[in-house]
C-alpha cells in the first residue's frame, strides 16, 4: 500500500494533471477527455486542476478551522458547532480542560476524526501519537487535491453531537451547483449494525429514485421524514455555495437544529466510480464551468 501511495504522491509532485490522468484510468478504465468534461466526476477534476487550484477562497473554505470565519461572514454563524479549542502541537492539548465527550479532528483533508464518548477511557499517550501522525499527513497528494496544500495544520476539539437514540447524528450532504442546492444525499441506517443505504432527495424532500441503487430498489411506499430545520439548511447551503461552480455543503440536523459540517470541493477526489452514471451525468449537467 505504501508503495502505491508513494507513487501517487510522487506523480502529484511532478504534475497534478498527470496523477489525475493515471488515477482516472485506474478507476474508470479509460483516459479522461480534458477538453470535454460532462459528468460531475469529470467536471470536479477540471475544477480541481483549474479554478480551484491556488484559489485562496477555496483553500480557506477547505480548511475546517478557517472556514468558520467564512461561515460567519455569510451570515450563518449560528450553525457553527461549539469549538472547545485548537492546537498546532498535540502535546499542548490539556485534556483535563475538555469535557467528558468531544470530537477531535484535523482541519486538514478528511477522514481524520476521533469521537470521544467517555474521556476516562481515552488512552491519551496513544491519542497524542495519532494526532502527531495527522499533523505529518500529506494525504492531499494522493488525489492531487491541491486546495489542501497550503493548509496550516491544526487539531480541533468540538462539541460531541449527542442524539436521543444514541446513534450517529443525521448527516446531510447537499450538492450545490453555481450557488444553488440541487440534491441532498442522505445516509439511512448508519451506526445501526446494518449496511447503510444512500438516497438522493431534491430540495423539497422528494426521493430521486434513479440516482442510487438503494433508491431504485426502495419500496413504492418508501417515505423519509423531512426534519425540522430542512429549509434553514437549504438557506445556509445557498449562501455558503454562492461563489463556487460546485461544492458539497455538509450539515447535521439534531432536534431541529442545523449544525455546519464542512464544505467539500472534491468529494471522493472526483473519482467516485460507485456513483451511478445517470446520477454522475445529471449532476454534471448542472455544473457550469467558467469556460462554458
């Protein structure tokens, strides 16, 4: 695994475009047509290598700490989760000052999160070692996601979102094209010891069956209760996505309260080969590139 990662990171250092072409062939079995992107995956790659490359606002909003200032400026400060602190040195974290439950996460890249539900059970020395590995990470080089390249790395501690049923909080990923929310991807069944299912809804909460395998297979009487806070979430997604041709705005809703998650500019590195082609094409058609 490390050899493959080393090769990909080296290719990015040589040329992000070259690495992207190699990855595209690996995931899709064909070369990417750089001049005629049509699907969402293709257009995300185009944006990644052009509009979003060395873009200060994109870099700020990809940074899970710096994006908080942007959310405030867009008039959505009330949806920010409580921040207990941030550190550039894991050894400087005073765990005694943190509550019993909290979430540690890196402001850089993604998948760098640690949920702590009982601090008394936390192995603090092992946790510091983990956080030091996060600080050394250069994972953005794997998929040439250069919006993370200049991120000043920090460790954040945020409020743990406690739910009534004890499961993970409801997670809403809103696909926004040219400042307009279009589709909401919802994961149902996460944390319930069953394989989770993924569904797309339009902004009014109507199931878009044809966009996921789970949607196609859903029973005719399938229903999903749209939570209180849905319209507030759409309003914030519209404000936050306004400057960008494409971004996925991620939120949580718990007991009607909307909580900001993050802004994701290159979901899956723009290499989501599991996405149904009709969904990939439909979303791609909504993204207007600057060249268009």
